[in-house]
C-alpha cells in the first residue's frame, strides 16, 4: 500500500482544497483511495467526488490500531495509491500531550511519509523555521515534502526558494500555490458546503489550484514506503435479508461509509431516498436517519407527509429507527429554525429541537448505554457537533449516560422509545465489535 499523508501546520492552510485537487489529478492516471483523519463527513465527500471512490475516515480515538490498519488494507486493496488528508495541524489530537486523534498518530501507525502544507502568506525565512520546527518536534515523523500555499507573486516565490534551499535543502518542495480567493471552498455553519453531485463540486477549479505541483515528486514520495496491511472484511457478517431506509440528500448526508457497509455486511439492503425532493419512505424493515442540514430544509421535510408518517408508523410498530444529530432533530415533534419558525416533524419524541447560535463541539464523546437503550449495549466512543438543542419533556427516557461530551442535557443522550433511538452522537461502525447487532435483533 503506497501513499502519503497531506498534513497542515494548522487549520485553514488549505489542506482540503490542496488534497482534493491532488486526488483529482492523480486519479486521471492512477486508482486513488482517499482518507480523512478524524471525525469529518464533508471533506470525504470532496475526496469521493475527486477519485470516484468512497473516502474513509481514520480515527485513533474511535478505532483501535489493528482496526485502522485493517480498514486501510481492506479499502485500498485494488488501489494504486492512498492519499490521506490530515485534521487540523499535524500534531493536534485529543489532548495537549498525546498523539491520540492526531494526523501524526495515523502517519506513524501506517508508516507513511508526510507532505506538509504551509501557509506561506507574508512569510519567507520564517517558512523554513516552521518546517524545521515541525520536523524536529517528533523524529518518528518523516516530513518528505512541503507544499507552500498562498504565495503572492514572483518576488515572494523567489525568496521562498532561497530560504528553503538555505535551511531545508533535504526536504522536497513539491510546489508552490499562488494565492487564489476564487478557488476557496464555500463554508457554512458545520464546515464546508456539502458536495453530493460531482458535477457541481468545483473539482475542476481545485485541479487548477494545484496544477503547478510536481506529481512525479509526489509519486516518488508515495513509493518510498509500502507497508503490508491486513485486507480481510472488517465487519461482522450475517444474512438478515432485510431493507433499511436511509435518506440521502443535503438534509441527511452525514454517514460514515463504514456504517452503511456494516449494515450491508449484516444482510441489509440500503434503500436511499431524498425526503427534501419529496420521496416517500421506501418499504423497509428499519430506518437510519443521518445528520446533515435538516434545519436548512425544514419546510421541505415538514411538507413531506409520506416521509414523516412513514417513519412515525415504523416507530409505532416497534421497528428499529436510529437518528443521529439531524436525524434526532427530525424525530422530535417540531424543529425550530434560526428564524424562530417551527416546522412539524416526525413526532416520535414529544419535544422540540431548536436551532441556537451556540456551537456544541466538535468534540469526542464517551458514553455508556442504559438498560433502556434498544440498539446499543456496549460502551460507546463517538463524536458530536451541532448548533441545535433538544429540550426533553418530563419523563423522557435516555439511552446513554455521557462520560465525555455534552449529549442532550450535559450528562445524558439518546432519547428512546420502543425500538427508536435519537442521539446527538455520530458513532463509527468500526468503533465497536458488531455495530449493526441492535438493528438485526430489532427484527426478531
């Protein structure tokens, strides 16, 4: 498995734009498998649009080492090269003195070289100082290349050449990228804009952004190592021969690829549909409502009575229903948007979700299921990130006691009734031995 990690000196240096552009250009010549370090849904959408292959999340808080190595080996067995985009700065992780959750941890675990993206705007010699500081911080990290971003013009470029040659001559400068505001990726309150359609993803502009980089140098870096990884199926396999309805559009698009594959490995047929396009709920035996931006499409969701009534009836019949974050919001009685307008929702839980101007997370979560939890029965590691609050009524039953994280009320998460569970947590299927077991058991 040949590849490299694209890391940054910090957030906002252009990692996603640079990584996506590189993936797209390399995909014209090779089969490229993309990855994202940490809990992120949107960056992998860009990777997938660029490569034509589903990108994967690698998270050392939610997954153990053997699982990460197995996932990479399994998902890259027919690829020519792996490109891993880091999270935040190279060394940022769960705490100030630990590698866990960091890009550096993944690079060392997989024995891959690092290509460091540096925001060189207004810097010359200081750029070399930054690079050398990152190299010296952890001798087990091999920074094999540097990409200098936000270079203002020829004079700036020439000074950077001199500085890098004088102080970092043994590090490959893969290339320099001119400052280009037109090719910045759009943002909204949970991060970058989602990209579900490659035709409107702006991938071509990101190719232009990185067209001056030396892809042959990058391939040389990638070929400098070739770790041998296990490639067997990482999921529990079963054959329930059932259907699970999974909404997939801009309102519901935050799913780890592995969660859907885990359901498929259990024998579920995943039936995608779009509530905001007016699609009714497909005939199914279970429902999985992911996160996304339902608050931006609350009116369309509220007007889709076939969807709302369909999920409500499935819950009343005792079929498994899981809602994560935006899915939880949709399972409430009403969703109050940022203008204060209330929209009718599914009504499984007798409480409202309210959009607030306060960010919860992003943060890692540790929680323990309560005896009332219908779907999960082992300790959970997950993440949460939301701008809404759910206000539970008297007598609300919770499915999780939260040890780390905010949950719904600061100490509990997972509203539950019958076989329905709505939670702010996003779990990764490979953070537990058999994530889909509760869905299967709920059919029996």
